[in-house]
C-alpha cells in the first residue's frame, strides 16, 4: 500500500500534529499500525508499543520511509512493569507525551453457556486492565504538562453487545465507561479524552470472523483517519462507520428493535467453531 499520508488519510491542516509526541499501544498491526503511519505522515514523533518486537521494527521502518521517527518499545500491557518502562522510555527520549492512543486489544469470543472465568479474565486483562494501566501510568505526566489528548480505542461492542462475544463485550463496555468518567474528571485540566468505537475492522484480530454485508469490515486506515480527526476536533465519542452509528441510535432508542436487527442480519458473524 502506498503510504502517502495526506492522500491516504485525507486529513486537512496537519500542521497541528507536527512534532507532537504520540504513543500508541497495539501498534504492530491493524488499527495501531495504520494510526502510527498516519501520524508519521503528519510529522509527529512516534512511540510504538506492542508484544511483537519484529512486527514493531517493520512498522518503524515504514515510519522512517515517511520521513518520521519512531521509538520501539516492546510492551505487554498486562505487565505493569513493562507499562511503566514504556512511559519512562517515551519521556526519556522525547521528554513528554502529547497524544496517547490506547489501542492494544484481543478478541475473545465464547458463548455464555460454555464460558469460563479464564476467558473473561483473559479479555479483561488486555482489553480493560491493560488499557487502564497505560492511562494511569501516563496521566501524572500529562497533568504535569497541563495538556494532552488520550484516545481510547474501544469498540461498538462497548455500546451494544452481540451474541457469543460476552468476554469481549464486558471488557469493552468497562473501557467505554471508564473513558466516560475519565473525560468528565479531566475537564478543565487541559487534557482531552476521546472514545473511538468502530464496528468491524479488517485486522488480524478478527481475520477468521465472517460477517454479513451490512456490517462489512472497514479498513484500519478509516479508523486511523477518524482518530486524527477526533484529535483535531477534540471529539468526545466517535462511532464509525455510518451504518454502525445509525444502528447504535436505533438500538438505544428501541432495544427490542436492536435485538431483532442483530438476529435478522446475524451481526455476530460466523467462525469455524460456531
């Protein structure tokens, strides 16, 4: 894929991102990778984190090809000491963190009738506790700066649960609720908090999930573009794409209708194990 940032990500007036320090978790693939490349194309300095060092190095090379700079910090967000090292390394090299994109996640799917606490705990460890751990580690430094922007990449599942996705839905619902509270508590501090809730995204995380046409997987670059626009507009909550946003409002107003739409279109999709 050609990595011409301004054409690929369609962001107007990118000067506001130039030389900003952006830390992204889950940056080795999918949404995190696309977001890192988008920021690099806009002149930001990157700190990219993830569990797979080799994949992170490849992303760093792509960032450098765009004329950007990247600090690679292999990190498992479920390990508190590694999270603290991530924040410390970012501050050691760049001196500040202007934008924090909390994106690391894992898709955990299991029918409730077959569910064990192992699946629930695994999902919460990465999708909720891991995300909160990164925020809490970075927050004191942002407060000391008196500014910053925290973007929590959750999921539409955090607003409307789908069958067979209880472990994932529980964690993303918790993260969405945490983000709502965080945004309100940080009001007036100079730190902006945004929640980005995409529908299905074409990433390795759900490579084996087949979905109906009405909830077709969108490219991760679309989510990256939404994240950049979110920062420029200082948006509170962004749901994408349009049909997912429409479904959310319909379901919020008419829950039974929302449940019927899920059943009719089989929005939970299909896997080989279903």
